[in-house]
């Protein structure tokens, strides 16, 4: 289940040209099943209309006129009370200053003062304003009080200048919102290490031996663990994917580099999930220079790589070995038999057996059909799910084992 499902998000929009991006943010959050209530400041209304937000959220968008309506006396308290998070995006230097000083001159700032939920501020302003000591001091004050500040980024600004002040993009903002919402989850204060992608074993300076793993399942696991509040370390080979917001990313290429990173990170981890497709063989000797056609067909001698899960399992339990270890078995035949063998050999708590012979599961596709085999002998066949759902199911089992 998405971490955003049924979450009540209060989205404050202030007077910045980036207000148009807030409409996209509200739409994306609504599509992810969040309940989004928008509050526009009077200046925001000069840039964008409440109707825009009403159209994408299907809910009334609040403006200054609501502050003087019949329900006004409870509105700001009610909105702030039921919210899981107050997101102010874009947040101008003016509103940042007001928040820092506890001013309550409009519906949004009154609501911010009354709200007891976490506050996420996404600044947006033009050249020089963000770097101004006044803005920096105000932001420092907000952070000190526990506010989470996302962005801004560098780039083109509406004035034509380039600098720091651009609102971060809605997709990334959602990552920050998920991060804040997840903080108090079941895996809060737990460290989860996830490996992802297919390793690459060099043949020469330009060629590698690799596999078809996209990294999608591993990245989804990292996101699911973050949603549950974990401190996540993502050990990844090169992929086309963007790591989830909040994950500590360690980039590796080869099985050996992944082994070293996993061993190091496992020392203080609570859980290790090996979703990476690790090469079993590598060229014994990578050529120092690019192999040339004129030199004829190369004879490549392979050697075995070390099994990472087995290496971690061999560590003494307690301090250096994660309490929960999870593996994957991508199989094209004898799925359960092969997965069971791996479960035992690698001393796992459970293994996710994935039938890659079917078209809708495994490498590159969006869905997986997974059976979970537990060390206790229990089997759980999950229906066809997208990789985010598979990840949520696995993280839920990990959390249960850690509790
Ligand atoms: N794995 C690992 N180290 C390796 C190879 C695999 O830690 N050198 C992990 C994978 O990340 C996965 C699990 O072991 O979680 C099973 O990987 P898989 O490739 O299916 O199994 P292998 O043990 O390599 O066996 P085979 O390739 O012969 O099926």
C-alpha cells in the first residue's frame, strides 16, 4: 500500500511564479490516493486560481475569503489538526520570514501556527533572495524547530538570472514528502541495506559482462524501506533509475566491489536485502587495452566470484551480521526447489522466488510474481504485483521479523 494512501496532506501555495508546479504536485499526490487540501495565500491567487487546484484534487481549495466565512473560527485549527503533513510549496522568502517569526496574518500562516503535524517547506525565490542572510537565518530558525526544508535547486530563474532559488520538481518533492511521512514508521531507527542492479565485470576498458537486471525491484525496496522509516543504504550498480530521496547511495560496478560494500555496510545493519543480480563468473584477467578485432577471437577465461550472501552469513551473528537477511532467486525452471536450496545455502530468513519464465515477471518488466519461502518452512505465494507492491510486501515481512 502506498505510504501516501489516505494521508491528509495540507498543501500551502504562496505567491511565486512556481505556483503552477504546485498544481502538478497536487495532481500527482491525488493520483497516489492522498487527500490533498490546498490553501492559497492572497498573493498565490494572483498567479493561479483555486479552481485549478479544485479541478485536480476534487476538493475545495481554501483562500483568504474562507477565513471570513461561517466556519472560519474552526477552519484553521481543523485543517491543521487533521493533517499528516503541511507542505508549503512554493514557499516565498516572505512566507518563510512570517513562519520564522510566528506571524499569523493569513489563513496559511494561521494554519501553520495551529498545526501540530510535520512542516515541509520548499523555498522558491529569485536571484540573491535565498542567499540573503535574513532568509538563511529564518530558514535556520525553522529547521531548529524541526521543519524540513527541501530545495531550492540551482538553475534558470524567472528574472532571467541563474542561481539558487528554483522550486524542486514535483516528482522529487513527493520523495521528500514520503521521507518525512515515513519517519515514524515501523522501521524507524533501523538500518536496512539494499543491493540493486546487475553487476558489470570488465573484459577490457570498454566492455563488460553483465545481465538484464534493471535495478527496479531493488530501488522499489529502498523506497519501501524509507516509507517504513528506515535508514536506507542503497548499494547499486549503474542503472537508469533515480535513487529514492533519503537513501544513502553507494555506487559499485563489480561483484567484488559490491561484496566489499555489503560487508562494510552490513556490520551495523538490521536487515540486508540482496536484490542485485550478482555475476557468478568474471573474466580472470581483464585486458588492459581495448581488444582489437585484428588480434582474432579472444579466449576469455572465467573465474568464480564470491557469493556475497554466503560471505555475510558466514560472519558471526550479533554485531556484524544483520538480524534479517533476504535474498532473491530468479529462476526459469524448478522455481521452488532451486529457491529452497538457496534459502538454506545462504542461511536466509526468507527468499523471494521469482519465476522469470513468465512474460510478466522478472528482468526489465514492471511486475513480479513472487513466492516467499521462509526459513521456518512457511510458503507465501503473492499474486502478480507491480514491483512497488512486491517491495512493500517484503518490507512488511522484514519489519515483522525485526519486531
Ligand atoms: N547472490 C550473492 N552473491 C553472488 C550471487 C548471488 O549474494 N555471487 C545473491 C543474489 O543477490 C540473490 C541470491 O544470491 O539474492 C540468489 O542469486 P541467484 O543468482 O539466483 O543465485 P546463485 O546463488 O547465483 O545461483 P545460480 O545462479 O546458480 O542459480
